[in-house]
């Protein structure tokens, strides 16, 4: 687990874990109990991560399970502190977009009152007959894949040894998809990255067409996406997919970050699971993933609120599927805004307390439609002061530029999106001949 994530999780939780045992007060119908009041809250908001084999969220590992009363009881006081301060569960978007995204983990005032009341009243178990049925998780029986067992798994070509003396390194790999693995072109609805733990700062991947050089470490029409600590895997809505051509090569771009020293080395063989889309390929909308980013910024020393922005105009009607701000140690805030052709604007996402230790993916429950001509603007704020430098381990006396090391910076507002036109409509618009019977269509691009 990274230092920064430990500061958020463990400091809030361990502080109360070994405090004197709470008195076991008699059960009272008005007094919250674990089985009746607290367990449903844990199931809805906490157990995704807090279990022995939590959901794949970029290598993040929760420090304890919260599945049973026996699991939870030793942490009662710490849990009350964490939810009262809203440090847990982790959700960093403001209430302005409440209810729009999957995986939204926000406790209501009533939820918090129930947890705190349970603890203050003695943290009683209550009647087990009041408990909801145990929550079922997708990866049960799937080999640990959060989106279910993939149709195709592509791994790095071999295990890579991140040596003891390595602290920070970016390195690329490529794996050819053989005819046995993928005998024909397919459309992919689900993409899940499984990385080798919390020392993988981030991983990006791309699919290069047969005969092309792998686009390692780059973004564009062949990008398969990225993942980092805290980022969930994405299953695209029905009717949306990315194309994966037979004979393609998958490029893996890995950034490893750890403390160098004896015994710190580890092996990694990260992998990608692909879930294929069902139905007629010509009716799909093709998804792209790339960033709205600024590559030329400089953050001066001793600045506590330095702003960096970038924007893009989407020339055709477009549907946004997910937003994922990405930056490094100095980043403290991120915001996406849409400026529409009619002169109006809309806040798409506001993350006022961004932390690279938990890089949440904000995936829309329903794709967000924007008209052609919309300008999407991404703004990020950075803190390059002495206090944050001491806390995060970087030199605040120097200006910082774009760079791949963790102590460098990035300003990337990733977006998953698709043209509102279906693949066959794009082909007709662009004058591309329709495919022969039984063959998948040729991609016309996302815009």
C-alpha cells in the first residue's frame, strides 16, 4: 500500500483499533445493532474493498475485512471516526454531480448516525436473523476478475523483475495476439487491467493493428485505457465497444514506484482481461479513450494553488462514458466543465480534494450526451509548498514540468467517449464500403 493511501486509511482506522473494549449494552429496539442497521451500510458502501480478496481497483488493498460482526467489531471506534470525518468511504466528487456515476460511495447523514449510534451504544451484534443475505460479488468463481471471467486474457510477455535498487521506472512491453487467442476481429465491451500490486503507479495499454508498431506509452484511437490506485475497471454500457483486430499487438506501459532498498524487489506480470460485446457489430458505437491534457506547463516553487488547464472541442454529437483525472504528488484538485454552443455551461465533475493515492474512475450510469461544438475544459490545481513537499516527499524549491517520474507532474483529464453515430452510420458518412457478409465492420473513428 502506498504511503499516501496508508495515511488516509490506516491513520483513521488503526487509531481506534486497539482502544479498550466497548461495554456490551443490552439490546434495545431503538439502539442500532450490527446485523439490522450497520451491516447493510457496510454491504452497500464498504465491502467492495474491505474483504480478503477485494475488487480490482488498480492494486489498492484495504487493510481489513468488514464482512462479519467478528471482522468488524475490533474496528468499531475507528470506523465511527472515519465515517464521521467522511474520510471513508472514499468518494471525492462534490454533491453537484451526486447520483450520476457508478461506484458512488457516499454515506447519508442517517447512515453516519446509525454507525456512530451503534458504536456509542456498545457496538452490539443484535439478532442475526435481522441480517441481510451476504452480498454476492462478481469475481466469485471468475478467478478474481471483477468484471467476471474474461473471454480473452493477454499478459505481459514474461515476468519482469523490478530490482531492489529501482525506485521509479517507466518501461514498455508488447504481446502479439496469436490466431489461437483471437481468430477473428472482435468488439470489446469490458476491459479489466490486473496489475501486480500497489507498487504499480499506473498502467496504460494500447492495441496496435497488424503490421503496425505498438504505440507504447501513447494515447489515441488505439488506446485501451489506463488504471492506477483506486481506479475501477470499466464495463461499457450495452451498445458501446472498442474494436480489437485479429493479429494485433497489445502494448503495456508500466510505471513502477517503490522505495529502493534490500528486499524491495518484486516480479510483475500484469495482464488484461477482455469481455466481448454481444449483438450486431454494425449497431455499436465505437468508444475511444484519450486525455484532454496540457504538456507544456511549469509549476513554480512555493505555490499553493497553481492552476493548469486544457480544453478540447468535440465537433460532432458525442456521448461521454467516463472521466478520470490523472496527476501526481502535487495535484490537489481537478474539474471538468462543458461549454455548450448555445452559450450555456455545465459542471461535469468537481474533485476539490484530489489525491493520486486514490484515482477514482467516474463512470457515468447513463452516457452523458453533449452536442457537436461543445468545448470540454479540464482544470487542475497543484500545491508545490514546503509543507506538502515534506508530506509527499518531493523538492518544493524547484519548478516542476511534465514528466514520467512520480516526483514530476502530469495534467491529464482522461475521457472515455463515443460519437453518437453508430459504426454503420459513420461508415456511410465517411464513404467507407460496408463489410462483406459475416465480417465485422471497419472502424470509422469516434468523431
